[in-house]
């Protein structure tokens, strides 16, 4: 790795960490520390994404790769503004997205990689789940360091358990962080409790539910995981040092 792993939340609907950052419905984060610097998802609004990236000190030119989890506008919406600023990127899109959308990415000059249903490697340590079935087809991101693994989800429409199961099955087996949108806004507490237990049996040691996870679910995760539940908002960062205990 060229530098220690760092995940920075660039777009989220929770109140931001600093006044220079804007909260808005959606999700995006920047992953550093691997061969490629990755933007995972792009939020709803291109201008807000670019403003937040700038406030966090990210020059769009530093991003090598954009991964879009799924076609909902709160994850895809900022893509075009980003590509206007830096078209010299590879873009990994779920393969079932429309041909028109794929053509648009190519028209911007980016290198398009449609992702099928099997896991795909972006670079050493960075693996995509492959497109998974659900109310919306979606892909998630797996980051592997020497001692830990991190699962990053957009909305988790295929189910946070299904995603964690698929990515936990990719060796090596290491303690896992599951972070991002868990889409549990409308889930009753009993269902969330069950999800917490199943995530633990899959090796989940840390969680960071945000975006569409829902307040009730976030509170339940915090209660169950204690200090090992990290709260996220625009400007939050996660490094391996945050994943202790
Ligand atoms: Fe979403
Ligand atoms: Fe979504």
C-alpha cells in the first residue's frame, strides 16, 4: 500500500463535521491507501459533491477510479459533474444499468467497466461484490488490508446480510467493518436485532451505519457494538487505527 488506508465520507445526509461541508441525501466516500484512489458513489448533487471534495482537500484529479454502487440518483447523481472535472478515470458501473448511461460515461472520456454478477478486482486489496439482486441491483466494495477487511455499501438494497455474506466469503478471513447505507429505515427493531446477530457471526467486529440506515437501526447498532459502532457524516474518516478492540 502506498499510504495507510483512509476512508473519508464526502457525501452523506447526517449533519456534517465542519461548516464548510454540506449535508445532502445520498452517499459518497473516498478510499485512499491502495494502488488506486477510489471514489465510491457520487451523492445526489454534483455541485455539493465537488464542494465537499474541495473542502476535504481532494483534487478530483487525484481520483483514479469511480465505483457506483447502483443507479439510484442519490448515488449516481454527482457522477457527471465529477467526470466533467476529471474524465481520466475508470468507472465501474453495475452491468445492468442502461446502455444510455454507459454511453454517457464513455462520451465523457472515462474508461468504463460494466460489472457482472461475479466479484471483480479493481486493484490488489480492492474487490467489488459483483452486481447482486434486490429491489435494486447493487454492488458493494470490499477493502482488504493485512489485518482487516472493510465492506462499504451504498444503500444495501440486496440486503446488508446478503452483501456481508458474499464479501465475508472472500478469503482471507479477517475481522470485518461493515459501513455505509444499510437501508433499514422501515425495519422493525426485532429484524435489526437479528441482522446485528448475523453480522456478528459473519465476523463483523465494527459497524458504521449511515445514509439510509435509519435512526432506530443506528441506535440499535450503537447499543450492541458500543465503541465499535462508528458514526459517520460528511467529513468523517476511518483509518485502521479506528478499528481496534
Ligand atoms: Fe441511497
Ligand atoms: Fe438506493
